[in-house]
C-alpha cells in the first residue's frame, strides 16, 4: 500500500506547501528515503511542550530555520490537549521560570496580565504549609504569576510563531530518526501525519535537519531510537510514589481566603495528602488535591471536600466547602519520578539532543517542571555558543548539576515514607531532620521563610540553606 505526503499541510493555522518545510516524500512503505544533503542550518524540535517551545526560541537565534512538530492538534486559543495531561491541574510558574520566559519573550508578563492573569508576592499573598506549619507571610521581592498552563503555553506559542524563521506543524508525529550510516550523525526525522478523518489516517515522509532536538516528553521514544541506530540506551532510574490527584474549578471572589491568592499544603510524615489552591484568570480557583501510595481524592464534590478536610491545614477546605464546582473534575495518576542518565553514556550521535521531561520527569507536586525546562533552555543557549560539535554531550554535562539537585530534593522528600523504595543514607536522615527545624523556623521568622522560598523558586541554590550564619539562625529561631 502506498502512503503519500500531501501537497499541503496545516501549519500554525495556515495551509503550507510541504516543500517549504523541507519534508521529502516517502511513497513506499518499509523504505526510508535518506536526505542526500541534510540542511545544516535547519533544526527540527520534536514536541511543542514547554521544553520544546523554549528550546525553539533559543535555537532560533543560532539557526536559519526551526521547525517544531507536534502530534496534537494545536487549535487557536487556550485549550487543553491530550499531550499535556498536567495542563488540567494546578501549575506553579516559579519566580525563576517567569524571569527566564520574560527574558526569552520580552513583554510576556505584561501580555498575560492584560489577559486577566494575577501577579502576586509569593510570600505575602500565598499560604505555604510545610509539615503543617504556615510559613510566615511577609512582603518580599518574589513575584509570581498565577496563570493556567493552556494560557501560558498558547501565549508562548503565539510569540514563537511571530519569529520569521520558526514554523510549528501540528498533527505531525515523529516516528524515527534518520542517518546515512551506522554510527553516523542524525540527519533528520521520519514523520507521520495524524490528520483526523483521512483514509488511511497516516501519511509518511522525512524532514532533513542538521539538528534534531527531542522534547517529546516523559513517554518519548528516544531510548528505542538510539538502540535502532546502534547506540546504547541510557540507564533509567525510577522512584515509585503512586501519586493520584484530582482537580476541581470554582468561582472566586476577592474576599475568599481573606484576600490571599493561593494556599499550598504539603504532606507530613503522618498525612499523605497534599493540596494546592490557586487563583487563576477568569475569577476562578483551581484546586488540586493529591495523595501518595494509593491515597486517592474522590471525583465527586462531597468526597473531594471531605478529602480536603484531611489535609494538614484547613484553609482549602474552609473555602471550597461552601462552593460548587464549575467544571467537570479531572483525575490523573503519576506512578513514578523518572530520570534517564544521558550524561553517563559513552557514545551519543551527533545531530541529536534530548531535553525536558524526556530526560527527567519529576513529582509534579513540587511544581518545578516548567522552571527546569526554562533553565535547560538557558543551558542549551550557552552550549550552542561553543558550536555544533558534541553539542549533546556538553548539554548533558551542563545540566547534570541542575538535575542532580532537583532529584535530591524531590526524591529525598518522597523517601520519608518507608513504602517508597530508594537509598536512604545518613545524609538523607540528617537532611530530613534539618528541614524539620527549618520549617519551624520559617513559621516564626519571615527572613528564614524568604530564604527558603528563594531556593524553592530557583533564585538561589540549595547551598544557600547551608550557609553557617543561616543554619545558626534556623537553629535559634526553631528553638524560640
């Protein structure tokens, strides 16, 4: 059966000639047409995820053309899509992530605020409960945006599309990598169309490129593709947490939560439930409740509200118990935090790079995903300045420290529960003990709370919490 690339495809809402994308036809099933002259100045980014969009922005400064391909349909507006299941749940855009996005897309913050997005002092206008203790609220210089994932993603996508050398192609799925020889560089990507209603519902082709950047997410097939090309797959590390969470939306009025714009209630050693309530555009609350190791928030409002009553603090329950949801609930499971160790590989093909959740997918309770993707984009930008040779190797090396730090924080916290499997060192136990003292100190001392929030928001490194003067302040404040 012959499968044919159509003459024209949907591109950012417009119909575009295939030749303009550099897509070459492959009309014979089972054959891969290799590009004879790969376009060294053309990059293909697999996935219009946040990591993919931010990477594309950085790549656009160094390459003549950037093509982002996405298997989902990207309709106009702020819509949820299948490829981003987390978009229906509460999202935290941490302060450092917002700074980087603003740097890459000047005017983004003001544009979002003009659409009804709220800006908040993350210490003065949000309630952070750690170990059941409220972090002392006080004015700070930490500004956050309370924005839904679909609106943020659509706003970045629109700004990316405005660049002359960037194209976004939706309903286009990457199915493999191209190379002209075993062990040779990657020279492009094989693609299949996912246009609904087509008979048959697949078309095939190849897109030549000098660089392929894989931002296909947690379920990406990079490891399989590497093995197909004769390269080893990366070592994969998993920590099973069996996290289950449900989200409801409610109408919001300014008097609720006494005017504060968010409440974040973490787990404790005895309470395996967490909750997040954030103000969003459109005068709404988004409320996400979660539970570890089989604790599952009910979908019905009565059960959901009762679940909220079992959190380590009453703030979320006190608001939602008198409200009715305005949308259907959404539930999701997150089985395990996962990391693929690309930096440990002895061989990796030129012309290919993996980033975002395709490398590390962390427990979403910590709200770090978008900010980690932003930081990776900056590391990619710096890696590009040294030229294309061994780009992936340099990028993996540059991001190892960042991912090590996030992994230690996230997994170290999850290991508090004996059912979570993973190595527990004496250092881990001392770390837990110190964090307990720190949360007691932050409950009393706003400066300790501010220092903790700066680390949580990636404005300072975790070593800031180990400064001798700070440790002394924590110990004194926690004992007072």
